[in-house]
C-alpha cells in the first residue's frame, strides 16, 4: 500500500472520529491540544533519530530490494537522507556497490503517533536502478583500475619520459618501455599499512571525493630503484570515471623500517654465502654518508680495503652479525631516532695479521620519531670501516 495513502487514511479516520466525539462531548481545551502537539513532536524527534541510526544492512534485509539479496555491510553506502516534518516521513537513498557495478534504491519510513519505531516499517519504494555519475560508482571504477593502465596515460602525455630519479644506472633512474607497474608497497601515503605506504592499495578520501595511488616499477625490491609516481583523480558530480583524468607527480621514495629490515636480511644472506657474493652486489664509502645514496662504480668494497692498506688475504673471511642482529640498534642522533645495522667480516692477510671490515647503515625515520612516516631508502651503499685487530 502506498505510504502516503496510509498516512492520509489514518489522519482522515482521526478527523471523523474527532467530529463524532465533538458533537457529544465538551471541547478539548487549547492547552490540551498544545500538550498533545508537543508530545507528538517529541515522539517524532525520537523516531527520526532511531531511523537515522539504523544499520543500512538491516533496512535492506527487511525490505527485499530486487537483486540486493546477499548484500553485505561493505556493499552499502548512504547516498542521501531527508525528512518531512509535515508528512512525518523519513527518506533515504542507499547505494550498493559490488565490484564496479553500482545501483541505488530509495527507502521510506512513516511515523505514526503513539507507535514506536520498528525496522520492519521501512519500505523500498523506488529502485534499485543502475547508478551512473555518482561518487560511489566513480570510486568503485577508479579503485579497480590496473596500475599499468594508469601509467599508460602518463606515457601518452609524455610525462613519464620526462621524470628522472637521482640514483642508480640509467635504466634505474627512469621508466623504460619494458617496465611494468604495480601499486607501491614500499612507501607513499597511508597510515598503518604493512609498509607504511599504500600496501598495494589505492587510498580513498571520501570527504574530498578523491583517490590517490602510488605506482612503482613492478618487481623491484624497493631499495632505491622503484621510481614512484603519485597519481590522483577527483570526482566531478554527474560524471563517470575516465582513466585519462588521472593527474601525475614524481615523488620521493620512502620505506618503512620493516622493509629496511627485510633488505638488510637479504644482504646478510649474501654475506653468509661469502665475501665475493656480498662484494658483487654492494658498495662502500669511507666517511659518514648516512643516507647511503652514493651507489657508484668508484665505491667498490675493495676501495675501502685499499684505503687502509689491505690488499690481499690468504683465506676466505668469516662473517658474523653485530650483536644487534638484522633489526638493528636503535639510538638517538641529533635528537632524531636512528636504527643502525652492521655487517662484519674477519680477514687474515698474507702476513697472518687479522683485520676486521665493518659495514654500517643508518636508517633515519622521515618524521624523526617513528616509522609512521617511513624513512630513507637503502641502495646497498654502506659506510665501510676497516682496522687491524
């Protein structure tokens, strides 16, 4: 039955009943009418609050919208809501988004004085219908977009070819045609993600109706050669999602301490395999380059040995961790929190003299306090120190 007809019929019945009573009884005083009006107003306010606090899934499950069976709480979004103080009706619009399909339906509930709120009073009186040009549909399409498709747009615009990053070989400081894309798992935006970055997921801002992704080269280890790009897309009311509406910006790469520890442990595996394996993939400087960004051919590990007058050894060096292990030693430096990792090799030269070669790397948190904001990258360039025991 139409909800408006139900209300009109109810008030019509009240009017007929009142006219009969009025012909045989005394007239109700003005104060009594005002009291009843106030009671109704209070009941209506309580009813509206109860309706507004109802779970969307409860409303859907009690009204049986066509095609919305087996809905979940995550599928449903409140698109809009309003109430009419004259007709005592609350109306809401709910969007249901599954994958990239978005539909919307309208639900109403009518207030009847002296009757308490009940979720079973809701009625689905419009829809569901396909929902185009909405934020919900736009968001569903944008977050399901593939990173390679987004990067393809940057290529078309000529932006990707112009971007250059600072460190590494020519193929590591830019995107080349064979590079594939992935949503960055090493650093970027986000809070509480596994690597304090996007963790392979887009970031959605519902209040700004904006979506952000950090895209890196696929298959990189996240040390320094992932070459991240930030892409954002904003919703314009009434328009559908278009892949060519993404905007691009080259960003600095950051990473979490967790990712840093992962890379250090990989380096320790190389060290355990032997000094030659470690030397092939690593570089060293003498000094205090705490950011480790001097990855260059003239920073070979052998250079550190030559700098201290050590040129040869008569048997393979032994390897061991420093006492702090792979997770490093935390301390403060100039008021900032730092984590130090250290790998040590023991050598014996041709004169049976013992040498110790130590490699250090210092991980700096980007916010100076903790890993919530990520930290500096690590490109396998250590601070090298050698001394005779």
